[in-house]
């Protein structure tokens, strides 16, 4: 083979090799494209699945939120519907007991009262668990006496203990301070739940609560509360689920259907909210001991004694002006009429819907309005808002309005106060509470007007017959300076700074009195008083009223200019 032929052969082999490499490269490229296409298709499929899952999760979240809102609305509605007749039952029971009942009748009335209070406890438990689940339960600290709390709990539960042949005891160690600061209502509720369980599961035995000192420092005492009963006891395997919501431990056929299974769960949540812990030591046939520990702040403030309900002796120191009661439930209307009569107030007009309430207010001068939140036609908030708008337009001087309702929800209360409500009471409303409200808002003195006529007249006199320049300057200062201080007051309230709340409220009060903004100054004084007394909740509740009072004062002052 010649050299030329060899070169042609090598060249042909090289071309074949390159051709094979190109073909292999094309094959690899096609394979890569096929793999990429498969991966892309898989990615698109995964994206579609994720989008579908995301939409499903969003729908599930929205459904859960709707269900939660529906549950809250249901609980609020049930609360209102139960509290309304319970208010009538407990109120009439109180009036009958105060009216000279015989011993036999008092026993019968006691059964009625206990049954009504048991139903109220059930609805309170449902509302409490709803607040706990929504993380909306808050502490309200104030001075308290542990001994008074125990005495009050014992007075409430002694009749039930006696029925089962039990002896109810309580004792407090000497080193526990006579006055501490904490949430007395929640501590009392825990004690009532634990003692009530002890009484329910014990026959012809002793149920005892002991309070002692677990430790202390310069600012706090850590107390332990032990509630011991001689009942049937709880097996170890059942103790773990005692504090779960809606969970009940079977303690025999007699108790198989009693209770809602919420009491101990609520106790646990309240104790933990106060930074404490709770547990149980029990065995079948050997009774049970529930123990919880909480830290309470040391305080030197005096504590008001909690007393059992007593027959009321009316004091004739209320206004002689008529009272308007807006209530659509006939039983509660009748009850309020009887309660007001017991307190010496007989000039009362009834309105059974919101429109009638507004019409009655337009037709006649009243000194006070007691109003339910849920009325046919215009609801309670709408009635209050309408009356406040008419007052601001000059139709009438400002009248105190008190909400008396079975709807104790935070949303209802906020709506009521933002509409211009002055005070609030949740049914059942007893004589003592009603008297406290009347003492605060329906005294013999005339109600506080928006502006003090004498103060304004004095400023106008200094202007002489010319344009009201001095009044205009003072009004401008009031309108420019007050919003800044109201913002500072709200910030102090948000921070829970009672001393700053008192200081800002005092400053607002002083400045507004010089201009004659009398009602605004009155509300400021109330906020200052509550803040200095450590009553944060009462001070905070007046903030919406203060904002409305400021707006009313500005409108009245503008009218003068």
C-alpha cells in the first residue's frame, strides 16, 4: 500500500471516529434533553401540587377561623341567653330573702339560688376556656386578703358541703401577710372549683383548704394552697388527664354525668397565667390533695372585706329625676323595677326596644339610663351612639348611661364604651352592685355638663364686647395641646404605667378646668383617681369616654366662637 493510500485510510478512519463521536454526542444531548424535559414536567407537577395544597391549606385556615368566630359568637349568645333569665331568678330570690321570708322559705330560696349559681358557673367556665384558647385572658391585680377570700369561698360552699354531710374547714399560716396584691377573682374561682370538687366527691368527711408560705423575697410572697378531701380518690393512670379540657375521670356511677370537664383545666390555665404551678396527690379510697403555688406582691394597702350577701337597707340619697330602663326581657324589666323601688327610686319608664328608648329620651328628661346591649331594632351601642350625637348637637345635656347586659364579651364591652357608655355591669345584677352604680352616677347633685357656664362667661367678660379673642386663643391651645397629651395617656395605659397615667390625667384635668371643659375634667379626675388607687382596669375603661368627652368639649367650644 502506497503512502498516499495509507493517508487516505487514516483520514477515513479519523472521519469515521469523529462521525461516531458526533452521533454519540447527539445521543447524549437527546438523552439530556429528555431527562431535562422529564424533570421540568415533574417540577411543573410539583408546583401544581404545591399550589393546590397551598390553596387547600388557605381554605382550611379560613374555615378554621370562621369556625372559631362562630364558636365565639355562639358562646357569647349562649352566655347572654342564660345570664338574662338567671338575672331574674337570682334577683327575685334576693328580693324575697330580703322581704322577711320564713325559715322554710329561706331553705327553698337557697336551693333556687344554688341551682342558678351552678348554671352560671357552667357558662363562666365555657367563656373562660374560650378566652384561654384565644390567649385573651388577662390578670387584674389589686390588693386582696387571703383570709377574706377563703371565708368568702367557704360561705358560698358551706350549704353544699352540709348537704353531703361534710365539714368545710380553712386555715392560713401566720406568716402569710394580711394584705397582698393579685387577681382576687381568679384565685377565688380556683378555690371554688377545687373545693367544689372536693365536696362533690366526699360524703360525711372533711374538705379543708390550707394556705402557707412557700418562700418570699423583698417584693413577693410565694404561697401554697392545698385543698384536701376525704373522697373516693383518683387512680394514678387517670391523674394525667385531670387538667385537660373537656376531660372527665370516671369516679363511679353517681358522678358519671356531672360537670363539663372544664373546671380543672381552667384552674391550671389561671394558675399558670399567674406564674404558678398546680398538681394533685391522690389514690383510690384515700382522698385527694390538690396543691397550687403562686407568687403575690407585697403591699401595705388596706383590703376591702368580702362579705356574704345581706338584706339591703335603702338610703334616700339618689337623684329625684326619672330613670329610663331599656330592656326587652319582661322578667328583667320587672326585676329592675323592683330593685330600683327597693332602693327608693319609683319614677321609672320602660322601653323594650332601641327605637323606643331613643324616643323616650327625646320626649322626656331623664337622670339615668340603664340599657341592655341586645335590643330589638337599634341595639344598645346604637342607642348610646345616637343619644350622644344628639346631645353633642345641642338637643340635651349629657346623661349618664349604664350598660346592664348578659353579654360579657370584650367585643361587646368595647363597642358599648366607644359608643359613649359611662359604666357597665354584667348580669346577674344584685342590689349591692346596683347601689354602687347609682351611688357613682345618680347622686342628688345635678349631672356634670360638658362646659361650665360660669367659667366660660368669665372668659367672655374679659373679652368685653369685642371678638372673643381670649376665648379663641384658649380654645386653640386646648385643641392643639390636648391630642398630644391624650396620645401620651394612651401610651402610658398601653405600658400599664399607673403613675404616668395619673400624672398625665392630672395635667389634662388642670388645663381643661381653666377653660371650663367640666365633663372632660371630670373624666380625667376619674382616671387619675383609679390610677392612684391601683385600679388599672377602671382607669383604662374610661379612656374611650375621655376621647368622646374631648370631642364634645371641642364642639361646644366651637359653637361659642
